[in-house]
C-alpha cells in the first residue's frame, strides 16, 4: 500500500442540484453512470431503459425490449454495448448506437436483480433471486452460461466485478467474493440480508449495505470490519451504496428520502442530502469527479459539488 | 543457396548468398509496396503520375514535355525546312528509361530471341556461326560459350552431362530389345519386364547378349483441350507424313492402334518399308500391291467406340483420350464378339464358355390362394395344465386338437431350457424375504405365528357353525383351472392380504387346498364364520385373482432378475467438501462485531476454464476438471450432513413440546431470525457444536456411525413428533391446511426401516390393485415389493419431490398476480403520495402482503394486549401466503431459501410469529434429523 498523501485535498461532496431528469418511465429502478461518467442509464419500471446525458439533461436513446421492469443496467468499457436485466428473468445485451437487442440470455429462474460486465465486456454476470450468479459469454453464441455460481443460499441482490474478482451480496447475509486468480471463494457473513456491495477504488476493501441499516467496510483479504456506518434507514428495500470518487466518503440511499455520506475513516456522518420525500431507490457516484445521481420515484437528480460551474468543457456532449 | 559449411563441398551454389544473420538480429521485413520509392539516376524522388499520363516521367519537372509545357521544343515550320524533315521512329517518343536496360527498347546488348530458342541444334549452329565470324579473335570459343543462352534448364544440362540423350528415358540401362522400345513406349521407365508378345518373336533381329539399352522415354500426357468438333481421338491426315512416308510403321488408318499413334507422336523415325508409302486406309481402298484386304469392308459400328469412361488402359499412355481400338487379332474374331473390352494383362479369354446360369422359377401359387392371412382363434394347450384346458374347452368350446409341444412358440423359457438341457438361472427365484434383514424376518414370523394362533382359536370355536354347501360351480372350475398353475407360494413369499392376517391365512389355505386338488368345501370350514355367503364368494374370487396374479409376477420376477452383485451407492450424497462453519458462531461474532476469521469462510473454488480465459486470468486449477466447489461423497443419512447444513433455524421441536405439551402452536418454537440470539439458543448451540466436535472425532476413529445408533435416534425422534402431530390436529382444525403433507410422514417413518409402517401403505395399494387384474399391475406391485427398505425411502422422497414440482408457478406470473410477493429486499413502490411523510403508510393496493405486514406492525404496537388473538389470524393468513411462496420456489434450494427469506421478512418485526408449521417438508425433515444430536 502506498503511503497516503501528506495532506489530502479537501474533498467536496456533491450538494448542488444541477439537473433533474424527468424520466417518464415509471419508477426508476436504478440509475447508473457509464464508465467515464459522461452518460447515465436509467432503468424504468415500464420495461424501458434510457440513456441520458445528465450534464445536459437530455435523453439520448430509449432501449425497449424487456418484458418486465428493468432492474439494473451497465455499460461496457468502450461504451459500445449495454447490458440490462429485469424482472422478466432475462439479461439483455444492447447495441448502444442502434438500440437493438444483440442478445438475450435466458436461464434465470427468477427475476434478475443485478448485472455487470467484466472488464473487457466479454462476459456478463447477472445475479438473480434464484440465488445464482450466471456468467454469460458474449463472445460465443452459446445460449447457456459459462458457469453458474450457486453458492448463495438466497437471492443475489448485488454484484460487482473487478478484473479478476466477482463480488456478490446475497439476501442470506453473506458477501461472497469469487477470486478467479486465486481460485477461491471467500464468504463473509454480515448478519443481515445484503442489499448492495461495492469495491473500493483501491481494490482493498469491500463495502456492504445490509437491511439492518448498516454499511460495513470489510477488509478484502481478512474479512475484518474496517468501518461501520449507520444513521440512515434501510430495513425493507434494496437500496444502493457507493464510495466517493477518491474513496474518501461512503454514501448510501435511505428510506427517509435522503442520501447519507460518511467519512470513510472516521465513520462520522458528513452529509445528509435531502433528495425527496420518498425512498431514494438508487444512486450512482461519478467515477472520477464529485458527481452524484440519485433516483427517486420517476425522477433522477444530478448533484455536483458547490464549486462546480455550470458547464465544464471536459464533460462533452 | 550456398552450402552453409564446407562439409559438403561438392554442392553447387547458385545466386548470391544472403548475409549470415547476426545473433539477436531480426530479419528485416521487406519494404511494403506502398512505401517503396522510385529515384532517378541522380537520386531524386520520382513521382508516379499514372500509367497513362506519363508514368514516372511526366515531362520537365513534372510538366509534360518541356519547360514550356506541351509545346514541342523541336517545332520547326515545315515550310522552310522541308528538306530536313526527319522520319520519326518510335524511339523518338520514348523516354530515357524505355531505352535503358529494363525499358521496352533497351539499347544494351542482350540475348535475342534467336539465342533464346529451345532447339539445341539451332543454338549450336548460331554459336558456330558467330564463332566463325569472330574467328580472328583469339578467344572465340570462350565468347561462344558466353553467348550460348541458358534457356536449357539445369536439369536437362545435368542429365546431359550424365550421358543422357534426348529421346531416351531416364534411369539405368536395361537389357532389352530395341524394337520393343519403339513399339511399346508406354513401358515404365523402371522397366518391369512385360510378358513377351507374340509379335516380338516374329521379328528376329540380331541382338548381342551384353548390349544394354537406355530405358524408354516416358510419354507425357497430352492434355490439350479439345476444341474442334471431330470425334474423340480424331487426327487429321498429316500430308507431310502421309505423302512422304515419314511416319512409316503400321497402317495409317483413322483408327490406328494406340501404341502406334504414340510412336507417331514421338516422332521417332522408323525404318520405312518402302511399300507403305502414300495414303492408305480403309477409305482409300486397297492398293494393288497391298496384301491386307480383310479390312476393306469393315464397317463402322458404335461398338468400336468406348461408351464408358474406363480406367486408364495400360497399353497406351493416353489415359482414355483415344478413339476406340480395333482389336484386330483376327484369329479371335468370335471372341471379340462376345467380349468387348480389353483383356487384362495376365488374363486371356476363356476358351470354354461357362455354363449358363440356372434360373429358378417361383413356385406356382395355388388357384385359391389369397394373399391375406386369416387367424383362426386357436387355443393351444400346454401339457401341464389339463384343468385349464378342460375349462377353456368348456367355456369356448373350441380347441385345436393338436398335441402339446408341437409348436415351439408355445414353449416358455423354462421349457425351452429344459429341452436344451441348460441349467436353471442362478439365484433361484429370490423371494422378497431374502432382501429383508434377519430382524425383519423374525418380526414377520412373529406376526405370522400370532395370526395362526388366533386362527386356531377361531376355527376351534367355529367348528360347529355350518354353512350352505352350495359351493358354486364356477368356483369349482377355478379350482380346477388353477390346480397346476399356481406356483407354490412359499407361504410367506407373497402376501396380498398381509394387512389382514386372518384373511391371509385363509388365502394360504385356499392355495394349499387348490394345490392338493381338494374340494373347496373342506377349506371353507376355515373361513370366517361371520361372513355372509356373498362375502365368502367375493373373497374366493379375490383369492383366485390374487393367486393368478402372483403366479405370473413370481415367474416373471424370478426369471428376469438376478441378485445384485455390487451394492448400490444409493445412500451416499454429494455434499460440498468444505462445509460452512456454523451460522450460530457467525451470528454471535457479528453480534460482537468481531468480523474477520469468525465470519469468514474460505473455500476452494474452481472457475470454469472459459471464464478464466474471458477474464484474462490464468486458470488456478488448470489440471482439475472440477467446476465450482469441490464435492465429496458422504453418507446420505449421516447425521452430520444435516447438522452442518441446518442453520440455527432448526429449533428443537421436542424440547418445546415437552415444555408446553398442550399448547404448541403460537409463539413457542419461534423461528429465530439471524440477528437475535436468545440465551437458550446460545446454550443449545454450544451443545450442538460440542456434540459435533465429539462426534467428528469419533467418526475419524471408526469412520461410520453404526446403523443401530442411527436407528435408535430415529425412533426416538418419532415419538415426540407423533405426539405433536396429534396435538396439533386436535387443537386446531384450520391447522389442517398447513400441516406437512403425508409424504413427509412417509419419508420420516419409512426411513426407520420399519417394515410394518412402510409396507402397510404399499399393501393397501396392492390390495386395491388386486381387485383389478390388469396387465400393468404385476410390475408395479413387484416393484414395490422387491425394493429393499432403503431404496423405498429414497423413492418416497423422490415422490415427494415429484409432487412438489407441478405446483411450480412461474414467478413472473405470480408476481403479476401479486406484486407484493417478493423475495429478499423489496423494491420501493412505484409512486408515493406527496402528502404523506411515511412512505410505507401508503403503498400500492396491489401489494397485500406489505399491507398486512404494516398493519400487523401497527397492531403490534398498539394492541399488544390482543396479541394472541391477532396472531392467530395473522398466522392463518400468513400460512396461505406461505403456501404460495413455496410453490414458486426452486425445488432443491427450497429449504434454505424459505428460511432466509423468512429472516428477511422477519426484519419487519415478524420474527416472533410462530413458523414451525409453515416449514417446507424437507426442512422439517432436516430438523427432525438433528434432534437426536441435541438430545445427546
């Protein structure tokens, strides 16, 4: 581990509302930044998936083809493809430009909660309430998955993929990390159904949100708890958590209509951002800048830091 | 190529050698075409202007022509300088390059066409001429060598140096006649001797013994395409040859023999025999001086042409591109008629014709023959049961009066075996009893004895009771029929009425009497005195059917099956090798926030090879074929499987029932959620883990838990359970709905290898089946009887699984029906009303479950006094709901999922609701299996 910088810059958290996206697609089940943070995807409960430029607030494309509400989506590293999953038990691979369905992967026995590309967008991983994670091959025309990871004892609620690891959170209260390089499965018991998991940017820690209204930062190697973050409310719904762009803060949705941010090291609550009255269903943190997308009901809000100017040249389109 | 070393110095080298590569130096890539540049003689780059617009030289500094452009610099008015008018040749319009070495009109000294000729003779001539011209120069011959073109290939040159001459074949010299070489140029170069031709003997030429000849040249196949409309193999008359007799040889007919043709192709000069001069052939008639006139009137027939593409004919090297041959062996004309085609080498036509093939005419059909078969109702009798024979004769009145044994189709396997003198199958008709353990057999014996005693008493007391002797004739008939057919039922072999020992006894008596051919009346005395006449008749019918049934099934069974040689591995299951540590331990660790070792499980996990490939990661277990978690085989009924698998949710049913035996249902054996650990549970957990460690060490020593202890344990579990079940059923009628299915109890009780309970149900079945003697019955029945107890357990379990399956409702469909029914954490509702602060207070009306829960929550807060009552109702509702939920679940994951999804729900403060009754059967089973462990 590299030494931390002597005096880290004062990091800013997104507080300023920049854009409001009227999604018009029912409830927004998930909102996700793309790989470089210039665009975002919203998954609607009206079976549609939309691509936005959140900086301008324009909708770029609508992808329709799901048979039921869309629950999660992800973009490939080169922005050429999208994958999404939904309550229709399918995982769909989309072509960004044409909006056509490239492939539909069927095989899950229940609705699919979460979906991720691997680093090179050659494999799609999807986690479902049928308690399995399926690895779909984008390269070959095989209809069946490469491998089924069915170690979970209950539905898989969240999934993240690094270059050689698959991190999954399950309702059985376990955070499972499949390490392909080492060929081992580490399962950490959290004690409460896990709703969301995250890797930290440095790849050393995992963050797990669970239904006991607690976020836990776990050491990846040993499973020890490095931090615990409470104060928000998450007892019933599947809500997202995130880490800020420099791993300085931990963020989470809450059922009381706010987004909470804690200092990662100290564990103290730094910010509670009132978003709306309803449950904040989903959030997504900008991969490189202090920007935050939150989704409640049918709207998506885009937040930036206070010092942010209206239009930055770096954020094109 | 240069020989790399001097080791072989006699190798010739041609061309310039490449510079030897330095070590580590890379081979330079050739410059690609688009990067190649053209420079003029002064080193300036030249631009290509296009093939038709000047090429590389588009004029003066890329202008065309001159400094002035298109205007020709050499323009002179023709008026003044008419006399100087030059005649312009093509060279005047050419560029410098064109006149250069590689241009189209080179001005350098090069080999001209003359020198590049193929003909050696001409070349030599030219060379000689030049040498003559330049004879004054001293090095004339050397100059001649220089000039001599290198058009002759090196191969030819080498051959020449080795003494080869044109027209000869390549190879060692052979001792052969020179004549033959010319007549058979097709002979292979390597000269396998041909069978001597008759024609050869005719020409006696002098040939010295020690003279060898060069092998014949190989005739290259002429593959020029046919472009004319002549027939195949047609060759026009060559006037030069025809008129001047160059060709010589045989007849110059249109259809000459192939061999002669080829010799012509070769252009060999044969000594002409003066008389063959001029055009000759059929079309021209026969000259006065010619001897042969047999062919004059030969007609052209199609048979002379090849109509089929055949294999290469060995005689000519034309490979089929020839006109048909005329076989002019005049002596064998008649043979030619018979056989058109070439006779293979080493074969000759048979002198004697073989006998003509005999053909046999089909037999003549009788006049009244109809090609439809008519089956007569035939009854063939077996020699062994004359009674049946008789009865059937009576009933049908028709019988074929043929002797038994006359048709082989009427024999059965055993009869055939006897005829063949084979030994009987080994393992003589194993009865079901043999599969039973000794203990069971004893038990059966006991039962039997008890029944017999009872029977004795009864018969004794009922001796006096008389009955009508109107034994029906039909029965008598049956008796007769069955006489020979009923196999000796080794008294306990087959018990269709084992449920009713008295009846069974009567049945056995009946069989016995049938065997002895006794009157039924005598046997009737034993029957139950309380029975009416009608009942007795019915019973007799039953017995008869059972007897027939048993006879068939028995013989079928014993002949079809032999004893298993190897034990089945049915009582082993695959379980993950690395078991998760006890969830209770983790639970407490989480409570204490001691994350780390206590909450972490590490497994060896094998990723699929393709997955590794896609992730660009080397396969960590490249030499293993396992995918996922490595599995090991464990004893299926081992307590440990269930101990380790069952999470803390396995509550002790027995304990609670003991504590409060009269009131079981609500609130007592609470389903523990994962994060509230009561003291009691902690204690229990300790005891469990203690037991596990203890038992594991034990197992390590003796590897297997003795069967008896397991059985004991099971028996022990049984009692309190039955207790409980009884209580439950009496307590609440509505409980019926959620009670575990019958299959569950079967599974539990059947596992205890208790013959009585497991077989009674099957006997019920068989009893019913007996009433309807269908052909399918024996099989199914035999199956249930032949099963050893262990497999029957698994069978029942399978049945259970099967029955569960059709209940499966697609989750999507279900979700549409009931949106609230979700697993795990729910999705937030679609819309909230803006007026309310609490999102959960206003929810979609289509999610009754959520509503209920919320209602319940409130209720709990507000009306704690009424809790009991409320719980009941709640429970019922939940149960119904639960049922739904189970249906949609994946079969094998059922228990785990239900338990954990419960916990998810229970976070909604439902944790104290009693859930025992809502358990899936399998989980229930698991819990029960764990009970003995707790007790110890």
